[in-house]
C-alpha cells in the first residue's frame, strides 16, 4: 500500500481539513485530494465525509485510520533503523513539546546534554500549555510531550517522569515571605493565577478541592497566561502566585523572590511523559528517555 496516500489520509483525519493537512505535509491541497481519491478508488470505499463544515472519517475510514497509524509508525521506525546501519551512530529528528514548567527548566538542559552526546540527532523543543502539548502529541505533530498534569485524552498515554514541587512565590520583602499562612490570609493578597490549561493551575485546583474550596473562592485578581508572565508580575511586586519551584530556583538564589507555605496544602505534581497511543517510538526517542532517566 502506498504510504504517501496513507499519510495524506491520516493528516486529513487528524486535521479535519484538506487545506490544513496540506500545510502540515508541505504539499498543495490538490495533491492531498488526489492521494485520498486514489486511495478511495483503490479500496472501493468512501473514506471521508466531506458534506459538513469539517471533514470526518466514515466507518470504513476510521478502521483504515487505526491500521494506517501503525503502518506509518513502523515505516518511520524502519527508516530510522536503516539510516543508522553502518556506523551505528544515532540519527534522525526528535521533536518534543513541553509545558512551561518543565519546558523552562529541566527539559531544555536534558535535550542539550543528549544532543551533545548524539550530534547526529536534530532536536526540536516547543513550549505550550499542557493541553496544547497533549493535543499535538495525539495528532503526532510531536513524538514526546513533557507536561505537569495528566489530562485525559484517548489519543495518548501518560507515564511518570519526575516530581515537581509547587510553591507560593512572593516578593522577598513581602509580609508572608518564609511564613506558613492560612487560606484566609491568602485571600487578603492579590493572587495571580495562570490561564486555564496550565498544569500548575490544575494542581492547585485539585488541592483546594480536597480542602472543600475552590480557586475562585480565593478571589484571584489577575490571570496572566503562563509561568514566565506570573513570575514577572510577582518579581515586580504586583501580587503572589503558585508556581513550580524548579522555575524560580535562580530567582530564589538571587533573592528576587521568596516563598511561603499555605497551611494544609502540600501541592506537588508528577511531571508526566506523553506519548501517542499505538505509535512505535523511534530510536532517538528511546535513547533520549534512557538518557533522561539516568540523569533524573
């Protein structure tokens, strides 16, 4: 079976659009349409329903999609193995996505060290919120994801990677710095939170729910995107925020931030590795994970 036709078909299913599939594959939309029509003609089945606003797979299309994913993953694995034959040097491309916590601290260092030991591997890291990383791994735009919260998604699997402590960051001269405070005391402070989809925010929401309260009960004053944004606001003295301790280690050492502890809360999170369900890992991905686990 022509894997170019399968790749075009899978891209349309995942993107629900011929134009977006073409953009992802780096070809023209007519080329994608031709590959899909040729595949439908060969199988004698209608594989895609084009009648709605979005392109959806038919029942036959869904069955083909599941098998095509396995075939394309195997093809990629075989290509990597063939390319590595001869001198045995690891090669290929490793595309990783990470949420802002691990993506701004641990993951970049691991990838740099790994690439230095394996110069034949081209490494790419993109940073997004947790949900975006999970979606991109599910759509096979990324081979691996590293995120701060395991969100349910039928297209991916999660496995533990390492643990990360979540702390309340405050300005160094703040009255709460170094203290244990109650939720009532915290409610009196201008609380800055990250946007929906951020892993740290989900951890705090889960912790508070276990105490019978909600994040909105603390009356957050500002919602400022992701980790770097909330940290900058706290450094500038505009409030306090929950954040990954690993993300502010340098600031704590420099004295530009301090921490406080909230009584009854012990927020921490399992940083999770995300993989696409059913996708066979490349040699580069397996080698990186072996390397990372040794380091961690």
